C-alpha cells in the first residue's frame, strides 16, 4: 500500500517534470520564433527605408538650381537624414539581437550613409558629417568581398538624366572636388600620427 | 537697546511675512497643474506651469525640477494649454509660446507625438504669418509620424491615419502660402504628400480615406509634381461649381482668382491651355448669367484668354486630347461671336456705323483669306455658322456687298454642314428642326440678295425656301395629327 502510494507520487512528479520541460521547450521555440519574426520585420523595414533614402536623394537631384530651392534642399536633407538614422537604429538593434550581423544588413546601412554623405557633399553643407558617414560606410562594408561602392546596386539611381548602377560611378560624378576621398586620406593620417 | 529690539522685531515680522507668502513647493504646484489641465482650465494651467518653471530656474531648485517626467509634463501641459488659448484668442504670441514649450518637452523626452504636435503648430504659424518657405514644421511633424509608426509596431491605426491627413492638408496649405507668390518650388511639399500617401496606403483604408489619399496623391503628382498648381486648379474647379449654381460677383472673383493662380503656376503647356479655356468659360458664363455683369469687360477678357489658349495650341502643339482642343476652339469662337453680337447690338443705342465696324474688326480676328478671294474662319467650331451669319448682317448694315455675300454664302454652307444636310436633298424630308434652322439662313441670304440686287441668287433661293417652309409646316402638321 505504502509502496504503491510512493509509485503514484513518483509518477506524478515525473509527469510534472515532463510538462514543465515541455512548457520550457515551447517557450523556447516561441521565443526563438518571435525573435526571428522581429529580425525579419526589421530587415524588411531596413530595405524599405533604404529605398526611402534613395527616393529622397533622387528628389534632391530633381530640384532646380533656383533661390527658392535652397530651403527645400535643407528640408530634404533633414528628411534624408531622418531615414538614414532610422536605418542605423534598426541595424544597431539587429546587432543587439544577433551575435553577428549579416553583411547584407551592413551593406544596406553603408549605402544609406553614402547617399547621405553625397547629399551633403553636393550641397557643400555639413562636410564633417559627410566624412563621418562615408568613413563609417566603408568600415561597415570592410569585410565584404567587393567594397560596397563597387557593388552592383539592387536598384537603379537616376541623377542628372543618367542611370547609375554602382555607387562608385555616382561618387565619381557627384563628388567632383574629391571631398570624400580626402576624408579618407585625412582619417588615415590621423590614424598614423599616434 | 530698544532700537535693537525694534530692528529684531521688524526682521521677525518680515521673515514671517516671507514664510507666509513663500511659494508653494513644486510638488504641490505640479499636482495643481494636473488638476487644472484635467479640468481644462487652460489659463490656470499655463500660470501654474510658468510658476514651476520660474521656481526651477532658481539657484536652489527643488528635487522635482530634476525629474524628467515632471518637467516634460509641465512643458507639455503648458504648451498644449497655450495652444488652446491661442485657439480662443488667435494671438500668434501664444502659438509661439506653445511651440517653444512643446519643443522643450521634446528635448527632455523624445515623445514622437509631441514632435508631431509642435511640427503641426510650426507649420500653422508659418501659414498664419504667410511664410511659405518655412518647412521645419513639416520636417518635425514627419519625424513625429515616423516615430509614432514605429511605436505602434509599424502598424497604422486611426489616430495615425488622421495625423497623416492633417499632415497632408497642412503641406498643401503651406505650398500655396502666400497665394500670389511662390517662395519654394513646391517640390518638397509634393514629395512629403506622396510619402504620407505611401504610408497610409500600407493599411487597408475605408472608401472615404482611400478617396482622400488618391486625390492628394494625384494632386501631388500631376503636371510634373506640381502640387501648387494642381491645388489651385482643384480649388478653381470647386469654386466654379459654386459659381455656376450662384453666379454672383464674389464667387466669380473667387473662381477667376483660383484659376488664374492655377494658370500662373502651371508647368506644362497642356495645363496652361486647359486653364485658359476654363477662364474663358467662366467669363462667358458670367456675361450671360451673372447678377452683376459688365458685358464688354467680361467678353474682352474671355476673348483675350481664349486667344492665348488658341495661340499656345497652334504654336506649341501641346499633347492635348481632341476633346480639349475642340473645347478651346469652341470657347474662342464663342467669345468672338458673343463680342461681335454685343457690338452689333450696340448699334441701336450708340454710333451705328462705329458699332458695326467694331463688330467686324472683332470678327475678323477669326478670319483668314480663302482660295476664292474671300474670307473663311481659321477653324471649324460648334456654332461657327452663327458667326458667319452675324458677320453677314454686319456686311449688310455697312453696305459692303462683297463681304456680306461672302459671309452669308459661308454661313449657308456651314449651316448645311452642321445640320448634315445636302443642298440637293433639301426637298426630300429633312425634318422640322433642321428645316426651321435653315430658314433663318435663307431669309438673311434673301435679304442680302435683295439689298444688293442679286436676282439670280434670289431665283436660286426661292424654291429652297419654299421646300424648307413646306417641310417645316408638314412636319408640324404630322406631329399634330399623331
């Protein structure tokens, strides 16, 4: 009688432990699934916002060179900057979620940063920020097989009636004074000094 | 010694008074602010918040002054209450204060809702001050919208959709501020409207909302992203509808101003000719139906605008539809005809000959030489036979035989063409309406022929008239019998 009571007790413990394990496993799977969902959501949004960065950049290209367009250019820069910051924020979040971030994410951020840098360079305003963005973009894409500026873009960029499929060509045409190139040189020098 | 006592006593009284009048603590004031705000006592809220801010500016500020949650709420309540007060008094200083307070609140705590609100207020102030180039408000409001969208897990709810609508309306209003001068190219506002529509269309929209966003997307895109021109065009058409219902001077001026602004900011030739045509239509309608019309002024205006539209049509060859082209020709022809008719009618009351010559000069604007040494109209338009007929009348009255005969002959042929009747088939049942229409032309033709002694023409016209009269009366007889 006593033995059977012990057996029953043991089996009920086992059942409880099993259900606890099952619950933990279920939580684990659900947690992982929700993390994956967040990741994929963020990735989709990053892509979407990168396209918005491109849209704003192209819209700036379409602005006429008139005195009325000066304030509009500044406003466009701020909108472009806002979208770039959001892409950066999403990337930082992804970096926190994952142990390592995919090169694809880094390329998205790098491209967004380069567009912002180019917009600043073209208007001759905020060159310091342009340099920072450009440097950061190159650092982010350091590990990719082809540097981000030489990669074929996943979309076409229209500027001054021309179609660009690589950022390098766009930079060549738009950064006539080689501001971005000089940024890199000056940063190398500063790095060498100490 | 007593003096010392007196001084000590006075100091004591002063201290007592100061402690009595001592300001309440920030904590106490804050709870009063919350109550006042909930009770919608806006002035009280502003006063209490100002008192808190002043107390917090002192060197030994209380602990609450360092709490972000307290201070961001103080600035937020102050700003929102100032905005309510602005709504009551329309004093722009209050609006500026409200913007500053909300910006301060946003600096302390980056609530996207606050960013949207102060952005909205900044744009509102720009509109009130007629500063169409002030775009900071739109940028801040958009930043707020994106923040709210993210806060909402990138889903659109009703509040966000409403904010998008407010944003679009403000962007449109700002782009047409001030009405008569463009401070910007309008490209930025057009882009922002498209961005807002993109965002709104990511959710399922009610039919009304869908219509709203569709309309504004179209307005921001058409005519090379000409939001400014498109908005004036839409306002022009809306005013025109009202004008047609109630043709008074006010609605006429409003309609004309809106369409003239649409014309001024039109980017394409297509849009320009469309607006010129609309201006002609409106002026002609005013001349015909207006309560307070100045016939000659309106007709001269209509003629000028129609002539401009036609000139653009011929010289610049815009890519317009056949329908629009025909409408332009029709309003041009109509405005010339009506002006000719107007001067012709003046012959009764003023210098007769001068009125006829004026009418003829106006009519000649549409005439070009034809191959047989006469004159023909530059283009065929709906009703062109009437202009020939009126010019024939002018020729008759001024005694210009060649002109009168040429015009009445053209009028007769045009009338046959417009009625789709062949001259050889006049006597074989053309119908009462057509017969009645044609009799008028034959009558004038006969009159002219009689005046200038053209016997053979009379001989030719007599059987034609007879047939037309018979046709007209026979049809009416048939109709009566049925």
